[in-house]
C-alpha cells in the first residue's frame, strides 16, 4: 500500500520502484523482440520490470526442461520483489513446470505461463467445445508442464516446430526474425489444430513470442485467442486496480 487511506496525504515507502507491479523473469536471448513480444516494453499499456536470469537460454529451458536453473529463477524473482514488483511472471510458457516451486519461494502472486488460462477459458465455452494449445514445441511440452498449472494433459496441443521459421529462430536464438514467415507458421499450425480437432472453441498460445500473431489467428479462424498478453493484463488489473472517481452531482457542491 502506498497510502494510509484514499484521502490520506501521507505516503509510505519501502520500495525502490513504484508503478511497475509486474516483474518478468527473462531468458537470456538475442533474437528480435518485436512489438507484441513480452520482452518489448512497448507491448504493455502499463510499466513492467524485467530481470534476465543468467544461463537461461531458450534451448536450455524448452528442450532441457530448465534443469539446474530453479534457484537462479527464484533468486531473480526475489530481486524483482525487492525492487518493487507485486507479482511475478516469466517470458517462457515452459516454466509452468516450476509454478509450485515459484509460488512457494516468492511472497507475491506468480503467473508462470500463459497456459494457466486453459481451464478458465474452457469454462467460458459452450458444451462440447474445448481449448486448443499452440506451442513452440509440442515434442517438449510434457504432461508435467501441463499438470504444473492445472491443465488436462490430454488437452489438444500442436507445435510450430515443423514450420518454416518461427520455432527455429526462437529456440536457436537467431539474430534475425522473419515476421511474415513466422505469421504463416502460426496460421499453418492453427489450421492443423482445427483440422485435427473440430471441437476447438478457443486457442491459447503457450509461447510468449506468439502474441504478435494472435490477431491474425483470430481473423483467420474466427476463434478467441488468449496469450501471455491477455494473462498479464488481467494479472496487472488485480495488482494495481484502477481507481474510479465518482462524479458528484453539482447540486451537492
């Protein structure tokens, strides 16, 4: 709390940074973070704080299940909290594997992965419809990842790893990103998802680098698309609720 009451003029301190409630744990990368990417600060309509976790490459986190990195992530999370973060997230959906460990170690709310939204979104859908997951690597997104954030391991899931560009550029941490090729990869895999599962009622994007293509998926397939952007804008709205100022009737002044 920054004030004693809504009408108080006395502010209380204790933080280094104010107004940036969401702290984001980042992998160490060099690929371009375009507008819409979680690591592009301009993506967010509110301030965020970042902290890069030493040794956390995309390959190590996705393909090697972040082995040996848990303590480094927790230390970075604690550092964000010391500097003023009121909630912690990550820039890789595969860190769903550590949701329980992060929650136990960090004294603030933690949202590790976009796929946390799957059970909630499924409750929004009509009977007979289910959520489909698009991931950067279906081969590496295991039942343990899904169960770590309360997602049914049998949930429909397809990956972009067989595409022309996107998965390779991100997982191999390449210095260039072909946006059009990436967009086409997402549309191709979206088509595969709906071809394999005719009962899909909404899509959740696991990968935080897929946000720039969410609108294309919505336009192409006509389904709601949820991502790390939808998760963190909701997360932020609870950490720093908007204050509404009721207008007074002029006759009462």
